[in-house]
C-alpha cells in the first residue's frame, strides 16, 4: 500500500514538469526561474533513484522517478539556454546580424 502512495506522490509532482518545460521553451527567458530550486529537485530525484537501487526495492515506482528526473534535466537545460539568451549570447528567433 505504501508503494501506491509513493507512486501517487511522484506522479503528482511529475504532472507539473511538462507544463514547466513548455513554458521554459516558449518564454525564452530564465527570468522567474530559480536555478537553486531546479538543482535541489534534480538532486532529490537522483537520491530517490539511488535509494531504490541501493535498497534493491526496484519496482514500477522507479520508472516515475526516472521520468521526473529526465524532465527536470530538460528544464535545467532550458534554464541554461534561456540564461544565454538573456545575456544575448545566442541569436533570438527572427533576429539577424547587421553588417559592421
């Protein structure tokens, strides 16, 4: 029974990540995102995965931990892309370089 509640908890957290990824992708800015928060969540899922592996309690719940871990990794990657965009290190959509 405890495993079911754990799965529900991880799935509940996981529902928000696709929304966050789409928002990060379309916003093209890191403003409003917390790197510290993303890193802490990323580490939390990594610890959850390691816990399952070390304790040899590998069940279907591990799949949800891995999915969430990958989604947070994608959001982290978008954070760094957007941070570069904010600094002007990357060309934005529709922008062209002028001749100097």
